């Protein structure tokens, strides 16, 4: 499903998700990296890297490979993270024939709307991890924690003279999905404002479904821990990967 936020409106992404917003979250990821791989250099793969706001904070901690399916988001990401390796791809199917110390799927795993998609994305993560490597998966919610909500955000760009504000409004789940309506107000430098509606569909799965998806993808039992922002972060180790399997 095409999302305007990630295609024709991608240039607004830095005002929708300012890099500062991801700094503490990246600190959490860096601390887990220190545990799993104390020695540098470390190789990290992010699947669904979007505009690269999170990656910006991670690049001092690791060599980054960033996978994203949308050209417009890749362009935003390249401008922010010129030193990283960018690859166009889908987290369910991309194969880079390289292995990493850690694989991160941050707020992009929400776009997996069926259990089979979730298993495919986790299988991709598993296929790119060295033995003992760590997958860090950050869904917005699980079935146990989800509740419809509204949020507002956005920023001005004082240099360009334009700004963005948004309201996000999530609705009750049906089966394994829920929808989020984004109302975006885009203010140009000349003072005109364009209003845009962008609807996204997110997957939401029970912890049992997550555990089973990790198992089917070839991971050991994941740790399910809270961080400051959500109740369920999934940290899963890879056993020895049998490339012939
Ligand atoms: C909220 S953004 C991620 C933001 C990112 N964490 C950052 O730091 O800027 C979600 C991204 O997931 C991407 N995405 C959606 N479906 C995907 C898929 N099947 N495979 C990989 N990425 C996907 C979208 O194109 C979008 O750029």
C-alpha cells in the first residue's frame, strides 16, 4: 500500500520525525550493542530505515547498512547518512549475502500485517545475523498493549521557512491489523497550508504469535522487555545459521 508520507511527501519526514526524537532510543540500541558485541568495528543492519533519523545516532557506534523500499525515503536517508550503505529492498525478501552483529527493525515492523509477513521479516533478520548476533525488534504495540490513541507532533524549519504539524489517530484493531489516520498540515514559506490525509495499516500480534514467529524464523526464545517507550521490545539471539537449510 502506498503511503504519501514515504513517497511524494518524504521530503517532509525530517519535520515529522526530527532526528532528536530518536536520540534516546538509539542510546538504548547502542547499549544492547555494547552487550552483544563489545569490540568495534560492529556491523549493523536496519530494515525499514526510513529517513534515517535513528541511523544518524547509531553511526558512531557501528558500520550501518540501511534497507528501505521507498526511493524517496532512501534519498532523505542518504542526505542524512552519506557514510552508510543504502539498499533498496523489502524486509520480507531482501537478501544481501552478508552477515551482521545486529539487525534492527524499529518502527517499520508495524507494516507487517499478517503473521506470514512477520515470519518473513524475522527470517530476513535471522538470515543476516552471525551466530550469537542479536535481533532488536521494536513494534509500537502488541495485542496485549494496544489501545487506540491520538498523538500530535511536527516542527518548523526556520531556515526554509516552512513547517509541518500532524495528528495521528489510531482505531480499534480488527484481527491482526488496525488503521492509523494521519492528518498532516504542511505550511509553505509563503504561508499557504495544504491539508493531507494519509491512512496507514499496522499489524498487531499477540506475544504468543511473536514467540512463534521467532521460533519459525530460527531464533532462540526472545527476551520480551520494556524500554522507556513501549512495553514489548523483542531481543532475540541467533544460533548457528545453517546456510544450506
Ligand atoms: C516510520 S518509518 C521508519 C523511520 C526510521 N526508523 C527513521 O529513523 O527514520 C517506516 C519505514 O518503513 C518502511 N517500510 C514499510 N514497509 C516495509 C517493508 N515491507 N520493508 C522494509 N521497509 C518497509 C517505510 O517505507 C518507511 O520508510
